[in-house]
């Protein structure tokens, strides 16, 4: 055992502390932190035993765990705000620009293309997609990428307000959104996941499993005849897979492969991609407002990250800080779920190009 192992013990304890004391994504960070300690114990049976087996079966062989998790995510999502206001879909698109910026930065820093693509996905703040892309491309930095993706999801409430305050004025954050929204028919709610699956599958066949499993989960939610399955998907299934995923990812956080200079560079590039994503959504809405009679709050654009539902809640909180009676949550949630779809589609497109 050398100093690198002590560094990883510190990383594990820090993740556990962040999950418990700061309540930052505890469902993933606590299992991840504890697993990091387990796999770095001297001659640990976990590194070659159950955690290794979970990694081989659940991620390396089929990427099953992150994909199955999408069913539960889909069962949580209400797409009605996005269906009512399709322009929010563009907020989701422009909030993914950081992915491509991250890829470019990583390439300039000398990373191989497959590693650069995997690193860029961190910017989407979409943990399952980051895991899937990095493992499918067999990136040697899968552990660092997974850790960064989930860490930055937890840090959305820290970094996004800083970006918003730089790029928006208080008056812009006070802009009110239309709260008189028409209800979406049950037929529309059922048709939406089916139609999105067809369209995304034809545009990007590699995204079919990503988007398709999200939409299948959403169909369970909206069909009205599988309420018990939908409840199981968004509670029991999500909780179980999240626990196992956290422990399983820790296999890639062994000292020999993690404690290196490249790790700090990956964390820095991922943070830059994340910040650019947040800025992209804000700047898109500000550009859009130049052509709209009824302005849209730029904080709605910031919610276009895939970090559901954290990003939309952060936007709502900042809007209320500027004006205590302002409510933009429905529009922010629409942009947020659009980002969830767009990150999965872009992940599939990148895999289609690379594979």
C-alpha cells in the first residue's frame, strides 16, 4: 500500500461526506465513496470479487445498469411542459454545446479521440449517458469520467447560479413566464414517447436504447393502466440500480489507474464543458428574446441541462430570488426534460460516428 491508496481513501471519505453532510446526490455518492474504499484496501477481495463481477456483468458486457436506469428516469418525467411549448426543445439542444467544446478542448490537450468524446459528455451532467459512452468506446478514463459526471450533477446548485449572474441582469431574471398553460390530452401524452422513439431511432440508431428506455419508462407513467409498474420503476428500480451502479463504478476508481495527472485535467475539462453548457442555454434564450414579443426568462435556457430535476429547481430558485412571486418552474422543467432527451440523442450520434 502506497500514498496513492491513501489518496483514494480520502476521495472515498470526501464522497461520503458530500453525500451525507452536503446532501449532494447521496444516492450515488455514498455507494461510490464506500466502494472506492473497498476496492483500494490491500489485497481486497472486492476488487477481484463481487464488485468486479458486477462491473463485468452490469457495465462492461452490456452497459445494462445505466440503460435500465433510464426506465426509472422516464417514469419520473412529465413531458407535458415540453409538449405545450416545443420551443423549449431548443433550450435542450443549445444546452449541449459544452459537449462539443469539451471534446475540442480535450483533443487540443492531446487526448485520443475516443477519450475526448467520452470526456466531452461530462458537460451534459448526465451520469448514465457518460458511463454508457465511455464504456462503449472503451475509454481508459471511464472511472474519472463517471466520477466527474455525477460530481458535477451534485454541484449544479453551486456553479449554475454563478454562470447566470455573470450572463444575466436582475431584470432579466425577473421576466415572468406564461402560467396559463393548456392541459395536454392523454392521447398526446401517450403519443409523445412513441413518436420520439421513432424519430430519434431513425435520426440516430445508436441512441435507440438510450432514448427508447427513457420513453418506455414514460409510457408506463402515462398509459394509465400500468400505474403499479410505473411506481416500481421510479422508486424501487431506480433506488436498486443507483445503489448497485455506485458500487460498480467504484471498480474503475482503483489507485493505480485514478491517481494521475490526467485525472485533474479531465475534471477541469469536464467543468469547462459543464459551464459552457449552462451558458449556451442562457445565451440562446437571450438571442431568442430579440425576436419574441413575449420574452422568455433566460434562466429557463439554463435549465436545459440533463440534470433532472435539479437544473429546473435551481432556475426557479434564482427567479424567486429576483422576484419572490415569479414562477418559471413549468417552463424550466420543460427545458430540463428536453435536455435529457438531447443528451441521449447526442450520445447516440457520437457513438454512431465513433463505432
